């Protein structure tokens, strides 16, 4: 979706040609003398339209108003969450119709975070998946709303917020697109190609390792998962260089299981198709890099994606097999379906070479996390309080929330093995925590956090599809670390060049 910010008051919006006009109305609306204000006041007074979030009224062909269709959408107290909900609902009303563009106006002055929420909701509603449909432009499919004009009385102070929100929206869209693609259209090789495409953007570099290089690195745990598949594994290394090389990077590690059958510990058939989403962590890393290319914040970021399939096969790993990870620790694979932690642990060890200020892994890791937190908040685990706090507040800001979970040492006891240094599963109790405890064994050289997005990365049922989470959370976190994004199109600022390491803020003992 294309976005444009314009200086528009309600009276201007009513006089401007547009296929559809969406007006967000907060509690206590008191408009001016113009036709649109009068219309809103009348609908509120009559009780036909309420300003509570989610309430809406569709008005067609109103006198004195140029746009044919007007949707009044209540946003209650005007909070970002309510704005997002209202815009989502109103877009639902417009989406089936003929309008291909929409003008969105706030009836009252809008804050930056409300504008950001509106942009995210517009972009969310305008995304359609078409990659594997034979006729993407089939007449039966409603036309896409491809353009949004955001009208505010004073656009000046909101330009930066718009630019940020649009960059996040593009990142979210890329993440959704890759996560949605079926396993046979999003193989490790194709994911690597997508990363290479990103590598062509300014300040982004990409390197892809194949089976030979991964073997040479000694990534025995990652290799073990991949060995049951005919698809070759790929280890993707992305770099975003927005600050001097001397500045320690943030490393993002995304689980890239392009399909998870469970392997020999095979999963039951119902809903197994949803395991194509098991590379949502990887997709979110791609999305973050897409956003970084646009925002150009003054920091360094590395993205690592171990990508492979988890398949049952004559050559596949078996329960009881013991493998040696890159760290040297041996792992007894008690359940081949706990494969995410096996590919991630080697990527975490690989992350050490970057001397990072923080490492965040993002993974659709456990069904247990879905049971614990559902689809509202991602599970967040962190070895560092400052990092935990930063991620928590980034999530709130981005409307992409997470919730901190515990890492007490006692949880790690479930992973004891009689035949290796560690087993790859604990029992059923606290399954999301024992998975995190497994990862923590490979993350003792840096400040580390783990986001379990098993519940938040996609929706099931009739709305089945990827959400693009937690791209918003991660981009907000990174912008916070950078202090302030560099202006789009510009070079890194002097401030960026002279500033100390991001670790001073993100790392141990720092204040977030
Ligand atoms: N990709 C799954 C986790 C998952 C399951 C995410 C369902 C979303 C919905 C992961 O690889 C997995 O299979 N985990 C197992 C771990 C268990 C064997 C300890 C799980 O959660 O059942
Ligand atoms: Mn699995
Ligand atoms: Zn998995």
C-alpha cells in the first residue's frame, strides 16, 4: 500500500475527491461548521453512531460531501490500540467494495503513535496473498485498496512517525509473505535467495553458507535436523551496517524450519500444514532488514537464519541419537520434533564471533507457549534484565507485545541426559521454559533474549495466515538502541559515528 500524508481538516477532506473517506472519531467529538462535522455531530446525537472503539457507520452519498462513501469509525479515547482496531474494522467494510484508495482523517488532532497504529492497520488490511494462486487478479477477488492518504491538520511533526510506520509495515508485509508461502515455495534455497535480494539494498550485505561450509563449522546439531531432507540446508548471514564497524552489533537469530513434520517423532496429520509457518522467525528477520534498509538507523545488526526442513526419512535422525553441537556440547535427541532448538543452538554459537551487544532469537519454538500465552503476547525470555525491559517496552510501543517468562535454573534439570551433556526435551511441564533453558546453555557469552512466537506468528482457522509478528517489536527495539534513526536517504550522522557501543544501553548493567 502507498501512503501519503496531507494537510487536511475535516472540511478539506469532505471537499476532496476520493473513492472512500474514513473518519476516526474519538469520544467528546465537537466539530466545526462544515458539512462533515455536522454529519458526525448528528449521527452521534441521534445515537446511530457511537464513538467507542470498533463502532462504525457507513454513510453513502451524503449532501455536501464529495467522497461517495464515508465510514465513521469510533476510536474511543484515541489510544493507538483502539485506532488500530477501528481502522481494521472500517477497512473490513470498505474492502469488499469498489474503492481502490482511501482517505483517512482524524476528527480530532492525532498523536504520532495513533498515526502509526492507523498505518499498520491499513497496511495489514490491504495485504493479500497471491503467490500461489493461478489468477491473482480474478474478478471474484475484491480489488486491493492500494493507496491511502492520511489527512491531518498539521503533517509536519508527523512525517517521521509516518516514515517509521511505513517501513515497519513493509517489513511486516515481507515477513507475512514469506511465512505464508507453502513449504515447496519457501525452501531453504528460496529463503536464501530472498535474503540475497535484500542484500542488494543500501547498507545491507548477505552471505549464504551451504552444507559443506556448515559441516566445516561443526554445526552438528543443525546438520542433524537437515539430514532427513532432500532440500539442502542454508545458513543465511545478513548484515546491516549503519554504524562504524567498531560498534558491537545486535544479532537476530530466526528459526528457519521451512517445514516441520516432526521428523521420525512425526506430528499428527490435523493442522500439520500450519508447520509451513515454522520459519516465521526467519521471515521476521527478513522483514526487519527490509525495514532497516528504509529507516537507516545508526547501529549495526546481524541476522542469522539456520534454514532447513525437518523430515522423516531413512537418513533422518532417530530418537536416542547423540550429536555434537558447534559449541562442543553433545545433545541426546530424545524427540526429533524438538528440532528448532537444535538449529538455533548452533546459530547462537556462531553469533559469538560478532562480539554482539545483544543476541535475540525469534522462534516458533513450542506448542507449550501457545498454551501459556495464546495469540496475544509472544513469550520472552532473557538473561539480562535491561534487555528484557527494552523488549517489553518496544513491544508495548509497537502494539506487538510480549511477556517475560522465567529462566530459573531448576527448570533446566528436566533436560538431563544419561548419554549426552544435555537432552533436547524436558517433560511436558513448562515446555516453553525448558526449551528456553536448552537455548540458554548456548548463550552464555553475551546478553541474550529469546522470543517464542509460536502463538503470535500466525492465525489458524478461517483467517489462517501469517501476522508478521514480531517485526514491529524488533524494529522498535532497534530504533531505541540507535537513539534516533538516521534520516532516510542520508548518510550516518556524526552523532552515530562518535557514539559509543549500543551495548552500553542494551547490555548488562545498562539502562534500557
Ligand atoms: N514448531 C514446533 C512448535 C509449534 C507447535 C509451534 C505447534 C506452533 C504450534 C516445534 O518444532 C515443536 O514441534 N515443538 C514441540 C516440542 C516438544 C517435542 C518438546 C512441541 O511443542 O510439541
Ligand atoms: Mn518440531
Ligand atoms: Zn518446529
